[in-house]
């Protein structure tokens, strides 16, 4: 029998209700064709599907440095040895991701390596230079319980003050990319193939002023990532941003895949 793989997500605070995690769980059940354990690290398991293994947040490694807890740097604590008793291939999803097609390939691609989205950059910022080597932590994979995973966590403990220094690392995912690289002997993490995971904002939404006139089209992608605003539930109805170049026409097609 095939060993179960791990699906991992985070839920804290009030921005994302339990329904987001339940939809993610249902989507994984539809699109992953191997045994899996679905783990949600959360401060409130109320309302989660019984099939979800709810686990508490890890303790803050240094509250004096990181401030309130949990915060976005909890993603670096997912590599902590023994967390939630995780072992083996572990695929992390943000809870606002929309899964549109089968996701088995995310476990078969580059086994044993750190894998992450190559972060999207606005088109105008890439006209005369290549995108920076920074991952997007909406979707990444690592092997839990291995020395390489532990090395990412150790790097975070060792360089925590640098990690929160925005002059060194503009985002938590920039530091994660750095830590993955060090943990793998200086090799950058493997970027997921670009056609597998696409950005709703960067791929679907037309540029201004066409975003005010044209409905975004559903992309051919295994996973659609909603980073920043809008979230999928808002995009379904349409998003009226303070800056009109960020507004989005209603996208009811999202509900074809985003449901329990």
C-alpha cells in the first residue's frame, strides 16, 4: 500500500472562516489520487470537517523578536522537527487557493527537493530584468522530518532578526527561499512549472482600464492562487478596490471548482 502523503495548511484569526479550509479539504479529496493526511495548524478548530486533523500552533520561538503570535513567520515553524508528528512528503497550501485540476504531480515532481512557486512580479517590473529568485509560499513542498527540513527551521532560529528586517528580506517568503537554499547546500529550490500554479491577479485580471470592462477568464492551471486581494469569495461577486486599477469584474466561474 502506498504511504500517505501530507497536505498542510494554516488557519488563524478571523479573515478566513472554517469554510475556506473545508473547501480546500474537499478539493484535495477530488483531485489527489493517493492516500493523504490533511493537517490544519490552527488556533480555532471549530467548524472544521471531521476529516481534517486540527493541530495547535507551535510555540513562538522568540516573542521578543517576532512580537504578536501567530504571524506570517509561523510558516518557517512548519519545518520544525516533530511538528504535528509530520513525516515524509508534505505539500503546503494557503487556504484561499482554488484547486482546478489533479495535483498528484506536485508530489511526483523533483522528489526529495524543496519546491515552491517562482513568485510573480508585475509585468512592468520585468521588462528589462529577470524576476528575482524568490518563491511564493502559497504553495510549497518539503520532506517533513528530514535533516534538510530541520535545517530550514534552524536557519530561522539562527537568523530571526535578519528574517524580520525588511531591508534584507522584503517578505517572509524571501527569507524562506534563502533558508531553503542554505538547507540544500546552496541550490535554489525547484520552481513549480509555471503552467501548474497561476496567479489570479497576474494571469486572469486584464490590465487597466480593461479590468473595469472585461470579466477575467478562467486559466488552464492546476491551481489558482489568490495572493493579496481579492479572496476567491470576493472575486466571485466582483471586487471594487479603492484604486480602480485593482478592481475586478465578477467571476462566477470560480465556483465551478471552489466548493465543498
